[in-house]
């Protein structure tokens, strides 16, 4: 990976998140209030960040990935 690739990586991650958020949440719901949008968006974000497997984590959920890293760090 080149230094330029490292700089682009966070941007690509945000683009992926934003696209999925738009496709799976915003395009699916018709929000009647700002509060409703906040509640539904937060529920979607938590599911995305906490329970879904991610390719960047070798198809582990973020929680599983963190647990694996803690175990690796404890061994070292």
C-alpha cells in the first residue's frame, strides 16, 4: 500500500458508509419529523457499526474484531 492509498482509504470508507446509509435507510423511510429521522438514523448507524460483519474486519463484527485484537494484544 502506498502513502497515497493510505490517504484515500478513510475517504473510501466514508463513501461506502454514506452510500449504504442512503440506500438502506434514507431511501427506505419517509420521515415525518426531525426526531423520527434522528431515532431511525441512530438505530441504523448502531446496527451498521456494532452488529454487522465488515469486510475490513475479515467479515467479523466490530465487537468480534475488537475482542480478537484484545486477545492478540494480551498474548504479546
